[in-house]
């Protein structure tokens, strides 16, 4: 095993009173919650792009992250393997069972499609070895269809079918790599599938091509026998002003329109929900109601910024709201909690990667415990049910059963007194929620 994090011991549960910075205070992988080990409820994943490839530059400043393993190797296959060694060492020490990657994070692009495929193949072979010795598996894989200059006008929605074909080639290969590594899912995030002005955009044509692209990708999954789930990851803007996969409702509508709803689930990212003007729980509930809650990119935004800050989700209350939705939906099947999160620019030391993941994992462990306690207590659900109790009375039943016409209802309303309303009690609900944290 490599030794790229010499100061990081194997992190274990020590309980809330421990002062050890390298322990879990709440995450106890084997502890049963509602009869299921915490590990299987949470299914933590770390993402290769932020953890290993994000140098923490910003639009105003250069990368600052210290990455000793990079050591002057250029962007070689050799370095790609060393990065994987360092990544798997970190995940093993943190007891993180899953990882997520883009094709181009783990292997450099070559000077032809075939050369890029060979690079990926070589790195995947190395990943297979590391997976064998650690038991870590991909939660999902994906293709980067947004960084290369050829994708400046989008990938599936580009004005050029040659670009569409390049993107198709990348997805086919990335999906095969994900399958080879035993990945449970494959994600489509429409990086540059969107527009900046309708003056130069054929909206109908671009949406149709995105639908075709997803249909072809699903066909490829079937052809190669990829049994994992296919996920769409909504995001309303950034890098384009308007993205086609803008939020959960828009994605569900898009999938329905193109006959793909059965084949795809959603990967809800917390900070993307914020950008869409929604809470994460709104997006999760919307997905769950359509039986499409697939996976979660666990991060959080910043109250003072209007962009995708991708902070580590260190807020237990946020985690509790998220886990309440997950538990109510019956838990994850193929998905899990992927920390699509990066350290702040000032947290540039390698050991900060450990602190960041530990903080996120403990926040979600607390969130899980709180959510489960809320469910066991039952009052919150009961109070919510009570608000709608009148729908169990004759008038409500008739409306719900489709037995009342608009005219019937007019007749009823003419004879009835002014409806008596009750408080919706938001503060009462909020104060009950907070008692579990
Ligand atoms: C971008 C984002 C991506 C996807 C994978 O905002 O979230 O990293 O998760 O392409
Ligand atoms: Co994401």
C-alpha cells in the first residue's frame, strides 16, 4: 500500500466526546439504524475530480493545493496511476466504500480517440487492482463532455454532428469502463447542454438531440449488459445561462417527453437545487414521487454566493432533511452519497482532504440518526397528516375519487358556510424538527 498520507491514521468511530481530529464522532459503519448498518444507508463516495484533480484555483488565482504525489511527472499514465494509489489510500483510511470519476479525471486525453481509449484502458486496469485489494467500487462513472474546447457549443446539443459523435464515443467507452469496474451507476450531467441566448439557438433541435443522445446511451447500456442505473443530474445554470436539465421537475418532464422515464433516475445535487431556487429536499421529494430518486451529490452552497460553491456538507440539519427524504423513499438502491465537494481554497494541505471528508461523513451520520429518530417518534408525519384530515371526510373523498363534477361542487359550496381554516403551524413543525438535532 502507498504512503501518500503519512499523517493520516485509519479513521475509526470514537464517539462524540473524543478530541481526536482523526476519528468519527457519529459515523459508526456497523451500527444498525432501522435494521440496516449505517454504512449501507449512507453509501459514501468520494469523487476523483475534486479530491485528486482540483488544484483549488479560482477565477482570480492560481491553483494552490499541495499534491506531493504529482511530483513533476507531467500528465503521464504513470502519474495517473500514482494519483489513483493516493486516492485509494485516502478512501481506505477513511472507510469510504465508493468512488466516482469522469473518464478524463483518471486518464489523460490522447491525440486521437483510439489513443484516449488506450489511456483509459490502462488506468482502469490499475484501478481494478486497487479495487481488488480494498473492496472499494465505483458508485458511478461518467464522461467529461464539457472541458475540452471541442465542447464549447455543447456535446449532444452542439451545432455539429461530428461533436455529437465524439461525445457518443466518449460515453460508450466511459460506460464500458464503469461496467468493467463494477460500477453501480452511470451519470449524465449536461455540462454544456444549454444555451446563453435564444437568438442563436434552435431550442427544439437541441432538446431533440439531447433526447436522442440519452436514448442511444441507454441502448448501449443494454447492448453491453451494463446492469447499473442511469442517472441524470439536474442543474439550472453554470456553465451555460440556461441548462436543459434545469431541475428535477424539468428532467422528469424531459424524460417523459422522450419516453426515457423508465430507464433513468435522478442524481440530485444539493448545491444545484439551491441554484435552481429549491431546497435539496424539494428536489429529492419531487424525484421520489416519480419513483426516480437514484443518488445524491452531497455538498452544500453558501448563503452569500449565487454559484456552485461545492462546499463539503458539514451541516447536520441539512443532512437530516436530506436523509429524511431518503429514508421515506425507502433508501438507496444503486445510488449513495457522493461528496461532489471541494475544500475551500485556503485549505490546501493534503490532510485537509481527510478533515473535509470526516466532517461530511459525521454530518451525514448525525443527519441519519436524527432522521431515523424523527420517523420513530412519528409526530412530524402525524402532524402533517392531520393537516389534510378533512380529505378523509365525505366531500374530500368524493373529490379524490373523481365522483364530484364542478357543478356538484358549486351546489355544495352554495349551501355551505365559509370554510373554517386552521394554522399550518410552520414554526411548530420547525421547532419539533430541531429537537432531534
Ligand atoms: C458539476 C457537477 C459534476 C457532475 C458530474 O456541477 O456536479 O461534477 O456531478 O459530471
Ligand atoms: Co455533481
